[in-house]
C-alpha cells in the first residue's frame, strides 16, 4: 500500500460502506414496497413496530430489523424518545406516494435484474456479444415501467408535450400518435387519457411487453389506443402528427434507421419527441450521481441490448444531446432542439 494517502483511503472506504448499505437496502426497499410498509407509515404517521405489524400483517421481528436498516440508511425516520418510526414528507414522496413524480422505488426492481444477470453479463464482457432485451429476467420489464412511469405521469402531459411546437393543439383537435418502444404502455396510456380526440398506437418488438400493455389498455377502458408488436424500423402507418421515443432510442441497434423510418411515417410538419436520460456531451461532465446510475444501467442493459441488434451503434444511456442530434441529422431531420429537461431527462424535438 505504498503511496496510499490515509485521508483519501478513508474517504473511499466510507463511500464503499455507504454504497454497500444502499445495495443491500435496495432489496429491502422492494420488500417494503410490495408489503405496503411505506404507504402504511405515510398514512399512520409515527408508528411503533408492533403497530406496523398489526396494520400490515407482517411479522414483527422482521419489521424491527427492516425498520432499523431503513432508518440507518435514511429512508425512514426514527424517534429514539418514543421508539417510533415515520416518513418525512420528502421520504413519503420518494417511497410512498403513487402520484409523486419522484417515486423511485421501482428503480430497485431494475437493479435486481442487473444482479440476477451478472453471470451472462460477465460472459458478454468476455465475448463482446450482445444480449437481447427478451433475455433478461422478467423483473427488468416491470422495473423499467415502475421506475419511469412516475416521471412520465408528472411531466409528460403537463410539461413535455406543451413544450413541443404546436403538438398539444393538434392532439386536442384530433391527431395520430405512435409511441415507439412503448414497453408496458405507460406513456401511451397517459397520452391517450389526456387527449381523447386523438388516436394512439404503441409499438414494441418485445411480445410479452405488448401483451401487458394490451391488458393495461383493456383495464383502462380507453377506446383511442391500441398496441402492436413491431420494430422501430418496421412499424406501420403514416401521417403521424407525433412519434415518440421514451428512453429507448439509445437501446436500438440502428437508431438512425429507426428515425429515418419515422421521418417517412410522419405527417407534414409532424414532430418527433425524444425523451432520453439526462447527460452532458462529455464523460467528465457526467461524473455525478445521475451519471453513475445511468452508466451502470447502460453497461448492464442498454449497450448489451443494442449490441444484440443488427447495426449495433450502441449509443448507451449517456449519449448526450450532441450525439443524439447527429443521429437525427443522419436520419434526415433538419430541425432539432432541446424542448425541456428534468434532472433525469433530456426532452428533445426533431422535425424535417
């Protein structure tokens, strides 16, 4: 350990211990979400372990340990004087409120998929081969929906669509929209509910995801939406007023081909909405907590998924606006701008 500076070593070890605590508590977050523990704490206020056990039906001894772990990492608040636990308003927004745009519990479902698939990921590093989207464990697909849906629900209709040039007016009158790479259809259904005069179709090449999206559409009872299995370079229809790609273009092997096909499918003056992970254009500017999350998912999921496809440009989740602009220009789009942003998303508009 020559040349090791003790202060820097202690800082790194402290970070590692914190990261290990977060990693193991991620599984406990999933347990808390599935058993309704966070929601119950948010509804009840300060609660003892026995009261939480009675309210949720969970075993008291497990709850004592779960609450202790969650309090230690700062996800739950503990009052030593009363021996009770509660959620602050901020904790409730992140862990308990289904209407919150910053509800993040679903992210741990996707992280669980990364851990589950460490062996095939290791093999991919050795071979350089890709890994198809359908080859991941099922918790990934549910996790992706649960992670992204709160953000879409909080921003898509209220902020992102109004930021596009003339799109809301078209949809209010009655337009045609394609949601490409729609997954379980969360974004498609949100738009269809908000604009009943318009027709929406969600496309995805993953058949099980489309099956789930159809179930969600049936449950919602929306007559203006349908879902079809199709790739981003071969989906049907023309005359679309809006074609949207939500957090998926960077996963595609041939994003240029996907956007070129989209250009042919658009109506005159139709728009493309690209929602992509927030990223700067240089690695040094992405070395931050958001970058750490997205580079991690990109390594384990996004790049392998792209490499499994035909052209395999493998943009990665941190492609950044400049590279996405280049992709759009290569596909024939002449207008490209950042329409909006959040701490987690770039919201981009492209037009011919």
